[in-house]
């Protein structure tokens, strides 16, 4: 219930060191490489789906996906100071929400698909954002 | 089916998950991909032999043009299609088509639904009619360009050093027992000896047909020799429904997708 939760929060906020005990910089960088946020291969084969009778081309496409722990986003513009500022702002807006960067695509590419419709007309259509080319922490 | 996913040259693709999808997984995946492609269900084209006629070949040429990075794979597929025919017709997609393609998001080719070969009494003209069903065009798409494509074979044996005047009309009003009311779209002079695809721009007509389908009464072509004699399009070497599959007349329309299909977050 919210009452209890508020009680907990009250406890939490009375012990600042607890808040400070959030994940320190070091924790972020210690994420194990194999679980770090990165692109994973996933190939969608239209042939394996049994669709080669109506999809003329391509045979399939490398959709891929992003997964993995988001390490502290210490890239160019998101240095420790900026991150602390973002963290503080988010905290002010929504105290209960501990912002955590999420692993998601940073570069997506289109594919074109050539297929028959029900009337045997042929359609060539471009589909945006179908292939994950790069992942990153947002 | 194979258990493994192969790329074009039959190598097992590195670090792809290699296992067969279970039935329910396959069905889930199919639903997922259809929703991404924006299709309500998987199409079931009745491909007696249509699969290998001129329209898919033309569209495959266009696909090949825009999918350069997969060019090696595509040429394989294209050669496979073409190898099914004895005659290697001239390249289908022209430079003009590729420029149309640059600012289009979708291209549709339409098979010719009906063809009246009106070999009428001498005082009335020979002509050939074509009809296309544009009702399958997704709602609200604007046609940015559209072509009627007709294959002409060489007939220099029968018409030595002769020229023809080929005229394409839009049928405006049909008149039972009489010539229909026609709107001239384009006239073109050709040598009897010429061979290859003729493209006629019918963008305005296609937009009219999309906006008011009841005006879609099809196209008519007629042919005259240089001394004004009306001859049948077939005599002039224009390929109709009874001609070779890969030379069938068809129509192709280029669209600018107005609403972007947003994928639901999964």
C-alpha cells in the first residue's frame, strides 16, 4: 500500500547516505562485457516462415535487436557531471523513479520488400527502421 | 527447409541462432512480421503462371536498382527469373523509372485485366483496349508517376522501311455499338523495325482513376501506317495477352506514402 511505501521512502530519505549509496560510478563500469548493451543478431527468414510464394525478394533480413546492461553512459556529451544533473532533474520530477539508461537502437536502416498482393499485382515498398545497425544507452 | 539460415553463397551465417521455429513460434513470428509490414493477412496470389510475367520482372529490376548492397544476391534471383525465358528482352527498368523511384516509397504494378482486340469492320478503326484494377491502392496514396508499358516486336519483314503512328487514348465514355469517346494521351511515331518496351506516361489518368474509380474505363491504342491506313496493333508487333509472358503489357504506378506506418512498440 502507498502508506507503507511512503513510510519506507521516509526512512530512505532520512538516511542520505542510503541515497548516496546508489550505484556509484565504479559500479557502472564494472558491468560484465558479455552483458553490456550491444546489438544481437536476429535474422528473419521469409523462406523459413513459408512465405516464398508471395514475397519475391528479399529472402529475409537481418532485423537484429539490442540487449544488455546499460553501463554508465560516459560518452562524449554525457559525462559524469551532466549525468548527475540529469539524474537530479529526473529525481526532482519523479522522486520514486530511479532513472536508468536503457539499451535501445541508435541507428536503424530501411529495407525494401517486393511481394504479390491478393490480385497478383506486384508491390515494391520501402519499410523504414527495420534493421538495427547500432545500439546504445538512452 | 533447412535447419540453418544461409546467406547467398550457402555459408552458414556466423552467430545466427540456428534452430527450427516451433509451429506456434512460427505463427507468432508471422503475425509479428505481417503487422510490421502493415498487412492485415498474408496475400494469397493465384500464381498460375503470372509469377513470371513482365510485371514481376520489371519490379525485380527496380528492386535490384535500389538494393545495391544486396546486388549480388539479387542478380542471382534476377538471372533465375530471366533464365526461365528464351529471349532476354532489353533492360526493363529505364533511367526514368529509377528517377521516379527516388522519391517514391511504394511502387505497384498492375496486370492487364481485360483486353478487347476490336478487329472491327474496315470503316471503323482497329484498336485494342486495356483495363487495370487500381482499387487495391492503399487509402490516400498520391500517385507521383505512372506508366503504361507495351512491348513492340520488330515487324520489318512485313512493313519494310515503314513507320507507324501509335496513339494511346483514355476511354472517357463507352458507347454500345459505336466507337467510345476518347481522350488523346500520347501519339508516337516508330519504325516497324524497332523492338523493345514502350512507356507511355499516364500519371494524370491514373490519379483520376484513383480518385474516381467509376471513370476507370481503361485505355485504347490504335496504329496507323504512314499513309494513314489503320492496322491492328498485333500486325504492328505490339504484344498483347496472347504474346510471350515476359512481354505482357502492364501498368506501373509510383506512390509517395502519405501516412508513415508507425510500428507498435513491442
